[in-house]
């Protein structure tokens, strides 16, 4: 597994954990935690897609 794929794997795990945190926040009935989880998910996904585009331009993927 090359370095680019490892980085993308870390972003995928981070996105998955963000989704899990949203579910956990719903179970706790905490609106603030749900909002923070959604913001975290958006940030991780946007960063991941930007990184994927960068890797693809460099020919690493």
C-alpha cells in the first residue's frame, strides 16, 4: 500500500468516525454534538476530496 492510499484510508476512517459520532449524539439527544459532528464530517470529506484531487494530479492514485 503506497503512501497516498494510506492517507486516503485515514480520511475514510475519520469520516466514518464522524458519522458514528453523529449517531451517538442523536442517542444522547444533544443537538450541539450533532451539529459539531456534521461540521466535522463536512470538514473531513472536503479535505479528503481535495487531497484525492491533489494525489490524482500528481499521478499517485
